[in-house]
C-alpha cells in the first residue's frame, strides 16, 4: 500500500516538473516574441517607402550626422545648378533663380542683382542663350560650423553659333537652418563669391 503511495507521489512530482518545464518554455517563447516584435517595430519606424512609377522604393531613416557631409555637398550642388542653369525663357530664369535664392543668403542675391542690372538675363533671352554647369568637385571643411566649401566646375554658355566654356570656382560657407520644402537639406549658403570664372575655350557650333 505504501509502495503505491510512493509511486503516486513520484508520478505527481514528475507531472508537476513536466508542467513547470512546459510553462517555462512557453514563457521563454513569449518573452522572445515580445522582444523580437519590439525590434521589428523599431526597424519599421526607420523605413520610409516611396512610390515611384512601377516600383516601391525603400529609404532608411538615419541621423543627420551620418549624412551631414553628403547633404552639405548636395545643397551646394543644387544651389549652383539652379543659379547657373538658364534658358532663354523669362519664366524659367525666374523659377531657377527663385529656387537658388532660397538656399543662400544676401551674398547670392547681390550677385543676382548685379547681373540683373548689367542686363545679363535680358541678353540671355534676346540672344537665345542657354547656360549649363558641370560639377568637377565640391571640397567641404566639416571640422567646425559653419562649414566652408569650395566648388569646382565649368560653365557652358551655348549660343546659336558658338559654345563657350568657362572655369567656375566659388567659395562660401554653410550654416545649418530648419529644413523646409524650399530648403530640404537644411543649410544656408553664406558669404558666397566667385573666385574664378576665366574662359577655357570657345568652339563653333555646326
């Protein structure tokens, strides 16, 4: 009789231990699931999906510091492309220069007003001139704020009979400002000036 009780007690302990083991395993699975779900939720919050024609593109969010130099270079390039890419159309010139002047301070506006007073934009329209730039390099000094830059490129002035290429070297500095629709990189060019705009070559167009 006592032997039967001993066997029942042993069986009960085995069943209890087995149940505790099962509970511990399920608790571990639940904790892992909660932890993993938190990681997935955090990762998904750092992803942005962009809809493009025929495709869905994924962009990953990152801190400003990780891409600071790249954004600074893109800001400088965007400003120069807007300021120097012109066609013989008053509306196009106005739109391009308006975009450029959102990215820089009064130093760029003074350059614009000087060219305006000299009739530069009027001559572009009258002579059917197109103007383009090519970027060679943008040297950034990111050691201290504001960030200094030097832009190296070339300027193509296309007339009906000839095409002139001029060297284009400018300098300035970047101050961080609030991002906006007109200034997506969140920088403002200060003290902008052209240091070299010498002629490289002129070729006839056929």
